């Protein structure tokens, strides 16, 4: 499946037993010798009565992570297409807490991403206290970043022109910067107007992807905190557009976008 080109291998782990090693995930992620994907999603039975499903996410490098907005939309379409539920609203258990998903009448999916976590310790990020922006020394230059968590860590920097943004050069250096002890997703945002941004994201453990749902939400939060964006923003990524809404501190972030099935298959491990 894919969400705006951010692609996933999605496995029904309810009707079969699935126990993958990190090496197996890496092998499956290989686009030449495996299936090929940015992330692997496991749909499991919930471990709490409050949830309809449990949702586990593995990056292409084999590491398990707590959140993926594009993946959450694919999960909603997946469980409906597989006949695992007919409920238009779901509570989904993740490593980072419960997610609320809504299947819209037009087939798009809205995800309640929860409230952004702004304290440096919650990202985590090495800083003494919260600030709207922080200086970050990378490759002999100082970047101005905003950083926050939406169940996974994000660092956002504003660029003048998205096409020429140094994503390939600076993305890996930001991702593995020592001030981010659990690494970070590096977002590069161009401001078009208060209701429209363009975004590229170098994702932790996956590299630059066609789209990043949680990264789109993080960019809107960063822009709102800087008083540069409206409560409803169209986010243009390489793979297409998402709509992100955030009323401000104390409120959850809502993201709406498509999810697409590419093919179904079977693999023996």
C-alpha cells in the first residue's frame, strides 16, 4: 500500500502468527531482492479493551518506531478491505498510545494524531527548556530548527526553495545529530502562504520518502508556533497533498489524506 507514495508492506498478523527479526525486515525492505518499502506495518489484535487493533511499525532498517501517519491511513483502508471491521471510526493501539481514525465518505482517512509534545525531554532533544526555535550546528553551519514529537521525533527547518533544499546532504546529519539521542525525522519546509506549505522529509531509518504524514503534521505545528501558518494548512509533498488542522496548544492535530492498495501477495519466510 502507499499513502502519497510513502509505501508500506502491510501484514495481517491477526489471522496468522508473525514474528519477524530485524534482519528479516531489512531483507524484505530491499527493493531489488525483497518486496521493497519504506515501512513494514503489522496489524495485530489489541492488548487493551479500549482499542480495536494494535498497529506496529518497522522502518526499512529493521527498527521499530512508535508512529507513522501515512501508515495509519493505510491501516484503516487495510482492515476494511480485508473485512476485519466495518466500523468507520477506530481506536488503534500504537507504541506511542492510542490513535483515532475516521474513514471519510470519499474514501480518505482522517487521523487524530494527538497533541504535539513540545518539551525537549519528550522529543527527546538535548536542550534545557522549550523554545519556538533552537540553533543546531550541522556541517559547519548553524540551522534554526523547531523540534517536537507526535509519537516520533521531528526537526523542522525552513528553506527558501524546496527543490534545491539540501535534503540529501543535511538530512542524514540532522537525523543522527548527537542532540537527538533516538535520532530524528528531518523536515525541510517552504512557506507558500499561511494556508499552504511545501515539504520534504528525510525519515529516520528510511531516508527521504515521497510523503511523511507525521512530518506534515510536525511542520504545521512548527509553523503555527512561529505565527506563520493558519489553523488549516494544505501540505504539498513529493507524492501529493495532505490537509493538516491544528487549533493550537492543548488541541490534537488532525491529518486527512488518501491511502491506496497497490497489490496483494504471499511470501514464504
